[in-house]
C-alpha cells in the first residue's frame, strides 16, 4: 500500500516534467472487440436517433505495449450469459483475444477502468498480476450512492463493484483524483464525467503521438463531432460538457470512442488497420 500511495503522490505532484520525460512512448496500441450487440437501436448510442436506425455495436477493450510493459484500457465483462441479457453476444475469452496480438492476460501490468458499468469492469478477474486504475469518484459512487438510484443501477453489477472494493483492500487499486498526468508511465488520466459519476478518459503517449481512449464518455465519433448527447448518461448535461474537455485534452491526438461500429467495420477509413478477427491496430 505504501508504495502505491507513494507512486500516486509522485504522479500527481509532478505533472512533473522529469516523470513525463522518463516515460518512453508506447510502441503499439490495439483495440480488441470481445463481443457485439447485433442490430441494436442506434438511439442507445446517439440520443434521439430514429427508432428504425440500427447498428452492430462493438464491445471492446484496448491495450498498449512497450516491450514487456502492458497496459489494458478497460476490463470488459466475462459472463457471457449476462451479456445475452443485454442483447450482446459473440463473446470471446480473453486469453485467445490477447493472443491475436501476441499478448497474455497475466502479462498485463495495469488496467485502467474507465467506469464501472458491467461491460467495462466485469473482467477484472482475468488479469491476475495487474493493478487497476479508477477515479475515486467512480468507486465511491458505485459502492455508496448508486444502489439507492434505481434508474442508474441497472447498468452496474454489484459483484463487479465488490470485486474492485476487494482489489482495493488488496493494495491493487490506484485511485485517481481528477486529472493526473503520468499516473503510471505513459498514461494520463482525466475525469470526464456525465456518462457515470467518475467516467475517466485515458491518454497515451505513443511513438505515433497522443492517443486518447474516452470509453463511454464518447460512445461514437458522431457524438463528439455533432455534439449529440449520449444515449445513456447519469447526468446528460455534464456528459456534453465533458466533450469540450475531451477536445481540449486530445491536443491533436487520436480519439478512440467506447462503442463506435466503424472502428471495427471500417478501420481503414479511420487510418487504422484490421490485424485479425477481433483486433484493430491503432499504433504499430
Ligand atoms: Zn458505460
Ligand atoms: Zn460501454
């Protein structure tokens, strides 16, 4: 615990030029589609979309690598039966998924948890050696106030929240307060709330420049390009305010949204490359 506290303290004290300079950029970044909701209403992603518009919505995680240093962005979910209840299928086990890009779940050093919805935090058990990075506000809300909010709690699973609380007791959680650059080497974390209380956007320093994974703070490119509110947000106004912040922190980098069908259906149009059934290379 002591070492963790120290590490977080250093990171935040420092927005530190020395710490940032010490971090070598990531050499590779991939996004991995581990499940899909076929023919889902587009209005789930884009508020107000006509009922007849449908999309095959991807459920994905991303992963960044430099040598043997590996950081996952989100943990997905690992209960395919639960996914089916939400209309999500074609689930893929993580060992095979990561093998498509030459990685293993037990080689992951850190997992950033963008927020604690079931499809982003349900898979913590698959990363036995990792530490998890989450906004303090997200964990506190999910563990405390959320169970009393019947309108919001349906997209969370109590066991996922309890697992993160347990990991925290084991010294395996780094709590982030707001915006912390270099929270771990090469990773900047930002509070971009609205979708949930403490939704976090994560930006990576890579050999091809900055890459920011907004997860569900921005569901699709259209949300942020056309200022369309999210189909699901705990606080819709705050979520749209977070778009402004994300434009600012992008700082000329590439954005990876949480559930954009085009990322996997037509990665070439975005300047990315399909490398396997489930993987798209963002940086290589
Ligand atoms: Zn979500
Ligand atoms: Zn999601």
